C-alpha cells in the first residue's frame, strides 16, 4: 500500500518524477518553503526555456515553410536533451508495436493503459495456442497463460454482495485482478475490486449503490462532458441526490477555487456524510492537473471520495500516495492493445470499510473475463469421475445454444480501430474513450473523453461464465495462473520518470509549435486556439484546441477530425463546459460559448442543465507513453495545412455538399 515515491513527496526532482500536487500533503518542516520555491523556479525555468528556444521569433504562414522532420527533431533534442534518455521507449515501440510504423498510423485519440503488446498478440494467437498446447497437469508448478486474450461477458448481480463475499472467479480473473492491483499499488487487504464493462459502467454501479438518502449530495469536478459522469448524474438524480458541479475559470480552465470551496466546506459540523465527491485528478481533455489538496479538504468535511484514475499516466499511481488519501472508491480502466484494439474493461475498487455502507442494488455493469477460446482440451487427460465429465460436457453443449447477444469479445485485430466521433475524451463507449468514438466514449457532440475500454460481440462458440465455473469445480487444479501482460510489464520496466519526462517534452513542444502557426496576409490571426494550460511543466499529455480559418471563423471539430483521419492521424473531439467568466473576460462569453445541439437533447428547463449545455466543442489530442516526436510533428504538419485558405474552403464545401459523416475526397 505504501507508495514508492512517498519518501520524496515533499521534493520535486528535476526530472519531475513526483507530481507537484502531492506537495500539498507534505508534512510541514523547515525546508518546505525552500523546497517549494526551488520547485516553482524549476517549473518556471522549464516553461521559459521552452517558449524562448522553440522556433524563436518565428511564425509559419504556409505548410511549405515548416522545417523538415529531421531538422525539427534536431532542434527539439537541443531544447529537451532529456528526451534522448527515453530511447528505451522507442525500442519497445519498434519491437512490440511495429504495426504503428507499418501503417504509418498516428494514434492520438485516447488516454489509457494497454494490457498487451501487438507483438504479444501475434506470438500468442489464442486459436493457435489452443490447437498446439497440451493440458497442464494438476501437480505442475504455477502456469503462465499462453492465451492472454479474453472476452467480456456481462453479469447482473448485487455489487455490495459481490464486494463482501466475492463470487465464482475463474483463474484468469483471479490472475488478472492480482496483476492489476499490483500494477496500481492497491492493496487487496484494504480494497475489494470488480471488473466492469467500462468506465461508465463503474460510475453507474457506484451511483446505484451509493446511499444518497443519508448522504444526499453529488459533487463532480470535470471541465468536459463525460458519458460516465452524466450517467452517474442521471442515476443519482433519480435517487434524489442534489447534484453540483465545479466551475473552471476562463481562459486557462483552472478550478474556480472560491466556488468549489463553498460547495465542499461544511458550514456546521454534523455527524453524517455529506455525499460523494468525484475527483478526476486531472482533465483527460485539456491536460490541466488539479491540486490533490481538494481531496484532503473534502475528506475533512465528511465527503466520501471517488477518484477517477482513468486518465492518469501509466505510472502516475506510483506517486499518488493511497496511504495518505485512501479514497472510498477508485475507478480505472484498461484497453487491450495500443493503436490496435481499444476494447477492454473497467475496474471498480471500493474501500472495504466503505462497502457495508452501500445499498443493496441489483444492476448490470459487472462483467466476467472469459478466455477467448474454449479450453475443454484438458478433458482428454481428465482424472475426474464419469459423472463430472458428463456435467462438463452438458455445460459445453448448453453454451453452444446460448444467445450471446449481450456479451462482448476482443481483441479483434484490425488495421485501424479508432473511431471518428467525439466524446470529449470518451470515445463511443463501445470503445475506450471520448465521444470521439473511443474510451469513456464521448460521442460527437458530447465531451470527448478519450477512449475507454469497451467490449465487442462475443462469438457463440466462446465460453460462458457457467463454463468457467464448471471448469473450476471439476478440474481439481489448485494452482495459480500468471497472466503475461506485456503492456503493463513494459510500463513497469520504463518507470515513472522516463515516461513523465517523455510526455512532458512532447506535449510542450507540440503546444509551442502549434502556436507558431499564423494565417498569411492578415493581422496574424492564429490558426489554433488552445483551451486550458499551454506551455507548463506539470501539464498532462492531453490537449484541447480549435482550428480557425483566415477569417477567424472556427472550423468544426468534427471536420478537423475527419480530415486528420484521411492523413492516418486519429484525433478525437469533446465538449468543454462549466466555464466561468470573470468580469475581465465577460465580453468574450457570448463569442466563445456555444449551445450544444447535436447528439444531446435537453430534457428539462432546469437551470443547471441549461448551463451545462453551454460550452465549447473542441478537438482533443492525447499522447500515450508510446508517442514519439514523429507523431507530434505529423500532427503539426497536418494543422499547418489550414494556413492555406483553399484547404479550409474545399474541406468545408465538400463536407457540406456531401452532407455525410465521412468526408470522401
């Protein structure tokens, strides 16, 4: 349970291995002020150096004026010499994810962590393994799964009962649970876990089981529209909860501290809990990181805490410090293979001391992990009784007759698995992310969240949970399975420092480069506008922006996404909301905010809901740990095409004329 970075929580090393928000929990001592001053100076120097050294005093007004990839990379490594120290990532990408290079695919449309590598998929094709492998003996040592790819099958049940008493669990599920909890540094002694279909399902399960009758408030902190959050809001609202949302100040989209403080802090001390405080640590759309201090304040004021860790970097949990914060709920999600298959599952962790407080509620959303192919091959050397063998055979026959329309499977290898929608960070929830058609799936028009693990249709021949249970009860194999998740193992081998440094260098170079693009023959109208943090040491590897033509008119985010797809660049789009304008920026409010009309319909005249329908549809970019400089350069070169007025006009004309979701030119 003890985080490996807690000893250094009060010191921000120059490599940035410890996120600055954790400094809020450092014990006060004589060196604190000096430490913070040094850390602040380090961050400021980083931003200043980057801004002044990347294309200094240069503006690019046409695509041909851009320096070459090689020249840009040379300049990049001079400004960010620490990037060269992350060459191990490039080697892993070349060896284990070579499909990205072969397809010239730049995958920038979802945030998350992949379980397996593409190479692992090729080496351990489940069909080949089932045909060629011989069954393990009952007295054999712990086995490593040679069929790590799985399907997901829905199951309906009582979340509270499942958390308290568990259920029939296959070896695959037990092994995967152990692997994930170890990866996230979550103790099985303190937390119980269930697999869910995706992030949205996890949020829904919490909302349906949370005791809003005695703890009536729900407070969320999201600058973007999320399918998962909206599902929780709708569900809790039906149970009588009072829903509140944090606001974010324009233009940097920082948390509006005064307003949030009024909602969090209890005026009069009472014994019962106030409600559920849902905190995402940072925005998976704008890349804004939020002070962890808010969770401490909420706990001191008797809130239950739900931490949304789905947008965290691959090793950020190493420095999170669960022993300090100890949330009541934590939601994370994993997809299968980066750039290939975003299907996967969600994980809901509940603190064991919190479980008894939940209400009994039968609901859908929990899932079982099912091996991708039938594993009845062990029956050839089965040592059980004839009766047991007959039972197992009957179960297999029953499975073949099941209607599996409510089950899902994956991964299914395809040349391209990205979608073209926007879910501000969430793809279509059938995938892994933003409504883009990925992750927490936010769809076109709703906030783009960034792909969230999903599930796809399971073949009728695949195993039902009943079969897994039968296997467990009839094989007498009391061994422990180890699942080889090369994606997680690779992240562990790289470590937090290397991954953080790489992402920091790439995202800040990209921000700088994009801001250098200007339209020609104008008063230097910028091609893009960034929402949220710009060049910043501790910003996240996500970016929200819009493209504008030479007249200063916004190019629709969906059109930018579709045009990028033609260049084999996967982007997403989402919807920023809960934006607060101070008196200083009040005049911008009417020109910046828009009313969300497509894909989301207002169902009431509630003022809070009407306010939530005001926001900004934005293009979103997410840099995974495997992103390299060429990925960011390709995106920059693509956006630079919008400096050509003809490029924009032709794209708009064709999109309008064809009146279809796919732009074909």
